C-alpha cells in the first residue's frame, strides 16, 4: 500500500497528466514502463521516462510536445520507431509496443508491432517489466505479469522468460544482470546465473563500447567487488578482461605464498569507493597491481617479489584502455600516473620520512596528490590490526609533512626557476648536453634542500655548476 501511494503521488506530476490526456485524445492505450517504475518502487531517483503505447508512439510524442509548451522539440528516430523529448529535468521516450525476434549472429532484433504483453515479454528482467497504465479508466494501475514486484521485495534478478533465450538473444543482458545486482545489492536467481555461465561466449558479438559502458557502471557501484566477483564466477571476466583474471590465485614455494592479487585488488577498489566516486581513480585501483603476474619472482631468502610492477603496469595502461575502448586522453594519463606512483607514499609510510623524498613526491604527483594518497591508503589491506594502525599513523605523518613542505617550498606542479633558455643565454651556449647537466643539477639541489626554491639561489648555483664543466658566464 505504501508503494502504491508513492506511485499515485508521483503520477500526479504534470508530465504524466499531459501524457494521459494526449493518449485519451488519440484513443490509444499508454503505459509508463521499465526503469522509472522500478526506481520509483525502490525509492531511487530516475529522470528517464519510457512510455509504451499500443500504436502511434511517435504521434503521441508530438501531441505531448505541443501541450508541454512552445519550444519543446521532438527528436524522431524512424528506424527505431521511437521519439524523444527533453523536458525540464526529464528525458521522455515514446515507442509503440513491440514484438522482437533475434538472429544468432546479431543482438539487433527484428521488430514488429505487438501488444503490451509482447512488449513486457521482451524486457530483460522482471523488475524492468513493470508497467503503470496512464489511461483514464485505470490510471495508476500496476501491470505486473511476471511478479516483478515480488522480485523487487526479495531483491532478485530474474528474466521474464527462459534465461537461456533472453541472454542468447541479447548477450549484453548478461552484463546488465550483473550490473543491476551490483548497483542494487540484488541476487541473480540460480537459473539465470547458470544461463549466464552457459551463454558467456555470446558476449563476443557485443561491441567493446557497450560492454565497457556496463563495466563502468559496475565500477561505479557502491561496492564494485560484488559485480566483479559475479563477472569472475560466471566466466565473463575471462572473456572481457582476461588480464584481470590473471591476478587470481596463490602460488606456494618452499612453504611461502603470496596474497591473491585479484581479491586484493577488489578489496582496494571497495576501500577506495568508500571515499571517492571518481571513475578514473577507481580504474587506477583496478590496474595498480595489473603487472604483478608479469613481474612475479621467487627469491631465496626473500620470498615472492614483484619488483618494478608499478612501472610496468603504467606502461600497460594505454594498451588496456585501447582494447577496452576507454578514452585515450588525460583520463588515461591520470590512471597511468597513479599506477606508476602508487608505491611511493606507501614506501614513505614504512620508513623515515625525509624532506627530499616529500619534495619529489610533491613534484611528481602535482595536482593528483590527494587522489594518490586516497589510492595508497585504500591499498592497505592487512588484517593485522597493529600493522594497520601503524601504517595509518605513518600515513598521517606523511600527510602532515606534505602540507608543511608544500607551504614552505611551493612545489605543487613545480618547474625549476632556471630553465634551458636561461642557461643558454648565461653561458652563450647552443643546445647540447651541458644544458641538461646544469638543469638537472639545479633541480636535484632544490629537491635535496641544498638550495631554496627561488631564482636568486638557483642562478648562483647554476653559475657554480657551469664552472665545474669549464663554462664561463657571458654578461
């Protein structure tokens, strides 16, 4: 009853009254269906309104636009038989009820006009097959042929029809099932789960862009590990992101084992997700140890090592982004940078913190320092409470030291006060190796605290370094 009252309140919004009036005038049956109904019942915000009519979907959209006010445009997509209106904060989509059939080598259906039952049959999950009538004779009536309301209450993802057919027809629905389970905290019903495993190879007919779009939505879940574990358990992850699967497993030698880096990565991702909704920072968490399988070595007297995995992982990022059709721009460079630097604060937190090490971290991290610190703190997954408290305490020391050095030396996004042009003019040099030698010496002197970060001290230091290699200033 509470849910139905909530529906009635929301259906009193002017946009629903307008659609209802237009449907009655055109003498057609019309329903609001799918995600908006689901999210209404779950008390989640949703601005996407999908309207299904028994015929004349585009006509209904044009009629609604004319009543919503001047300047409201209808975007018509004749190939799909749909129309779209942007109104206030809402995206309204109109379509005639459809019946679909699929070919084996494509997820694009053959479409023909159908009934409301046909349209609900083609929906991916029972919780997305709910419809509410907007006609005057039964306005606000919930039409639920597959007990979707019951599945909502029991937090279950289930397909309306045979899941093997549902997933084989449109394999992207397998990703969507896992995405909804991850976003909503639902469980995938057993037959549906088994059907995903059985039909996993069908995902290969779906474009990388569509797969990655769903993967990003999983990553943005409150607890992304839920989705990744489902992707792993169904076998989908092995197909769409095999490099991540290679992290899984523990090898034991001479009685010594290393941690399972797949589950460690998921723990880091969940830890980070408690403090940031930044998709690209979450990708940095996913990829921070991606090169560990390639750098794993067993050393006598030491045990398992992963030397250089941060540098090798950073070099892998562009290829991974390209293969997953992720953007090859500053977002990729951000992820690459954090993967490369992710050990630096951790090393500082384990050892004596020197000013020079702090200066180098400030220079290398720049404006991304806070994101780097969030990633590194999330990377502390030890189950030893004493060790955990010690690391967190040391991290706090690192943070304080970073703030002190930054306030004193102003090194965030720093460039040395002496550049190549100044060196060439001072010593009347053409471009050559001497310039790099002097420039690097000035940079190192500032970072080591030998001289202050100002032009005057840097200039005098430059003159001395020039003298060491036989150069004299020209005034």
